[in-house]
C-alpha cells in the first residue's frame, strides 16, 4: 500500500448544541484537506453523569477495572487529580469523557490500519479543530527555503 495514503479520518464530537455548532467548522477543515469521507464519532457528555463513578460505569465506551484504578492516579503536572478521593466523590469529568472517546477512535483506527493492504495513516480530530495553513497549499511537495 502507498504509505502516503490516509486509511481513515475520524471526528470526535458530542451531541449537544455546542458540539453541533462546532461541527461545520471541522467539516470545512476536512474539505480544505480534501477529505470528503470520514467517521463521525459521538462521544460522551460529562454533564450527563452525576459523578465520575457513573461516568466510568457507562457502557458506550466501557472502562476495565484496571483502567478505573489507573484513572484515580492521573497526574496532569500538579499532583494527582483525585488526591485520594474515590470516583463517587468526584464530579463528572470532561477530560475523562474526551479521553474515552479518543481511546475508542484509536481502537477503530487500529482495526482499520491493521487490515491487510491498509494505508498507514489515520487522522483524528475533535469537532473544534481548525486548519491553519503555514504554507500555500499550491507549494506542497516543494522544498521549503
């Protein structure tokens, strides 16, 4: 297979007024990239859950018990987020919802990319992605001075 061919493109979005309002922008970005076919993955909305425990228990993008334990130890650079608290004592969490959506897309991409004869690349975007051209697309493929 051609190593420069995109196997699949994915867009992670949420089914809310905000998510639907952002989608035309990412669809336009895909068109700028001349990608006219892509997989739209509707992720979780953290506010649909009363707490992290309920968010972890959802079945759309299930978490293993090991993943739930690992989530309790997440450190984003300022010490453990949970600080010893249980998931039931934490509010629902947008980053967790987003991470679960991305993990699901990674799994879909892995299946697609591991198929015999598949291309090498997958593109994963969120619904608020925008394309910023640093080079004129007509110059693509030419050496940058």
